[in-house]
């Protein structure tokens, strides 16, 4: 594991916030882009504190740590279990989401090195479960792309479908298939400047995934 496709600012933020206690786990696009697949860039970092219902003083602690390191940080949104910060260094900017998640991961995180500091990063199994659940919630292009990349890298779809209800109690393969039927990746792909061939790859993957979800949910 290295820094993958994370920016210098994102790596700096991870190094600085690694001092927080209790420790967090990097998940989402930052974990995939930086430490697993490096298949895309990410605009934000998701730091999760698991088995915890509220963040308490962690948002304030994060502010203090970032500012002591010379970074500018401001709050975009805050709630007892969530904080969204915008962090800048004068030339680059990054969104940092701090999240308290009251349940445990489906699999223990792995260790990664960032500029001589060790952080916890979600495993590929954990990320697949989370991305499947997130697809049901919001059906964004990046989540579809991440599921595709995880499966192409050897991810186990059937196990991921069994794990996903731990992230969203309302998750089911058939419900996800139904949601995906109404989702067309082409407009988002065009807005992001992706080629027509790349957009069609994601359309084909969506169709394949719908077929697999329907097949796996059908009684034998």
C-alpha cells in the first residue's frame, strides 16, 4: 500500500489527523484510490469511528490538529455523529468527512503507511459491502465504478451481498436491482468528461449487475 492517487494535500491531512485519539479508519474513495486499486481520483476523505454513536470533541480536535499544521479548515456541516470540513493549503482543497458509526465493520481494517505514520484502512471486503449499500442509497457514478473495480480485482459479489445489510438494514439484492434499473450512468459520465466508450462500459456493467442481483435473489 502507498499513497496511490491521493493528492499531496490529502496525504498531509491523513498524516496530521492520524494523531487523533481514538483512532479512525479511512474508508470510501480515499481508501480505494489511495491504498487498494488507484483506479480513480477522489475529491474527499471519509474517516470513520466505528462502534461509536457520536463524535464528541473529535471535530474540534481535528480543527486544532489541522490548524497547528498550517492548514486552513472550516466546517461545512456538523451534527452529533457527522462533521464535514473543507481543508485548504492555499493551492489545493479537500473535503473531509468525520463520521461516527455505531456498529462494527464486517472485517477488520488493514494497516497502511502514510509519510511514516500508520493508519487503519478498510479492507476490500468492507469497501465492497459499503459500496453496495451506498449504491442503494444514492446510485452515483463513482459508486457504480467502485463496485465494478472491486469485482474486477477479485471481489466476491455474493459475500458482498450478504455483508451489505450490516451497512443498511433495508438492503436487499432485489431492491438494489430495482433501483439500478432506473439509473442511467450516461449523463453523469458526460458531465465528468468520460468517453462514450467508458460510459458504455459502465452501462454494460450496470446491466450485468442487475442480472446477477436478480439471479442471486431468485429461489432455487
